[in-house]
């Protein structure tokens, strides 16, 4: 098992203290934050909702220790990629704290589906029939999605009959209504176009079924329009809904990302600073801003593929591009979700630790540098997959 979070050196910057101390500090930082697109913080949920009826009556995991774990969508470093049989950009890390009430004591961690994961599950669950173990099934389902965003997790687990209490996946009623309204309008317009004039009532009915993931025989005409098999159609519909969610999330990222990009230029640390840390911060601030903007531009490019297919069907009555989108949807949905998840986490973590509300608790230079190292590491694969196309000045939000 891993111990804490992995890290690399950047330039000549020397991490504060020992690697073990930094791992524990990173775990404590994660433990203090609410769940984000990158982190599902069951430890904090236990602290805030552990005495509620729903928490105990309808748990996320049945295993009490696993139900206090932290789950992290982790960007794999080069040395970690050999842990997996097939190439991948991110992995789902399970962090099991030594003490859920004090994460400064550290914990153990392992990646879902890494080499040795099967042996771990056998010893951890002590269950002869692992295939029927619901906790293991949930871990596998979570590993199959690109983000731990509460809405996406709730929707995905519901497909397989898992519906944990709302205290585990908190979604504001405002966000839920706004997102569902956004998706409903997009889906309804396309379905009405596909079915033609005079079918408005049927289109509205089918739209509600797509949103509810109720893909019964009533949707056969739409499936036939796109000439898709049952399996491809089911996966394409879920990926479409996920794509719409990420499109909605991306539109809400603008202010968060602008705050980060502006803050990288203006944030002031407190306390003494050594030469290596000063040099690193001088180098990383503009470099990280460029990488973040590159990532947001990349998400716009991916969303443009969907927009063009959508317009071809709704304005040009040509289903071929949208069929192609639905067939490619699962892969595109995963890649887009990884990028949106990373950017969402950077935005929310920045606001939590370095935002205006935290002006009275400024970070030391080494604490700030450690956070920026983690931000850079999380963007490694996004940067590699999508090289910069525009300078910072031309793409500022």
C-alpha cells in the first residue's frame, strides 16, 4: 500500500520537511475540505452526518472503515503507471486514515485495480465471494467514471441500483434544478427534431426517460434513428447526459478559474522564504497559469465537437454526426470529465485555502509551493494530451 500522496521535485525546489511529513500534511488538507470533483471525503461526512439516521441506515459503503475513507481521482505519475495492466491517465485512490477524527496521523492508500488490488480486497473484506460484495462493486463503478462530482456519482451508482443517503452526495437544490433544466432543454430540442413536427408530447415524455436513465422500448425509434445497438445506445445516452452535465459545469468554471489565474499573480505568502522556494514560485506562477488556461481551452475544444454534432441534427436534420458523437461519447466523456474534474478541484481548493475569505490565514511560502506542485502534477496528463495553442494574454477569461 502507498502511504499518503506521491510527489515529484520541481526545478530545484526542496519540499518542506520529510516526504512523510508532507504526505501527512496533504492528507490533512484533503480532510479539511468538502467533497469536490476530485475528492469524495467520507471522513468529513462521518464527522458532520455520522449521527443521522440516513448515514447509518443507507450507507455509502457497508464496511464501517471504508465508509470513513477518502476517495481521490489521482493523476498518475510516470512511476505509478506501471502499477496498471493498461495505460490510463488517472486512477481512483482509496485512502484509509489511521484515525478518521485526526488525519494528521496519516493513513494507508491503494489504487482501485492496481497490481495487488485483488489480494488487498480478499484480505480486507474477508469475503469468499468478492463478485457479490457490494462495496467492491461500488469501488469498481467509481473507477469507471472520470470524476467524483456528487451529481455524477449519484447518477452513475443509481444505474446499478446503489442509492446512498443524500448526506453522502450533497447537491444544492438550486444547482440540481439549474442543471436538470439545462439538460432538459438540450435533450428535448434534439428529440423533437429527431421525431419531427407533431410529436412534441412524445418528445417531452422521451426526454424525461432519457434524463431518468429509463431506456425502455419507447426509445426504440430514437435508437433506430441513430442505427445503434442496445449496448451502444445505453452507453451513448449515459455519456450524453454526462457530457451535458460537464458542459453545464464548464460554464460555471469561468469565475473560479479566473480567480486562480489572477491569484497566481497576486497571492502573497507570509513568513521567511529560502532561495530555492523563491525561485520556484517565481517560475511556477506564470507557468501554472498557462497550463490552467491550456486545460480550459482544451475542454472548450472537446465541447465544440458535441456542439457541432448537435447543430448538424437540430438545424441540418443530419443524424450522422450525432450518431458518431454517441458512439465516441464514452471515451470523450471520460477525457472531458477528467479535465473538468481537475479544473474544478483546483478552483474549489484555491477558494478554500487562498480565497478572499482566507486572507487572514495566509500560507507560508513552503505551504504555498507544495500546493502549486500538486496543482502542476494534476495537470500533467491534460497538458500532454493537449499542447498549448494560444498565449495566455489571448485566452484570459
